């Protein structure tokens, strides 16, 4: 995975973690759930890009 492909995946994971933390701090269950979803999407993107590397 090139750096240009890795950055969006890591950023999405970071946004998800931040949203979870904000949700926990405010007691907002919806924000926590959205944070989990964003973090999972980032991990999925990272896995997809890593799989491309293995295939080459």
C-alpha cells in the first residue's frame, strides 16, 4: 500500500476513534456508533489496499 492510499484509511480510523471518544464524553450513543462505523470503514479500506499489495 502506498502512502497516498494509506493516509485516507488511517485518517478515517482516527476520525472514528475521536468520534467515539466525544460520544463517550457526552453520553451520545449515536456518535459512539458512528465512530465505530467510521473506524471499521477505515480498517476495511486499509485491508483492501493491503490485499492489493499482496496480489502484485
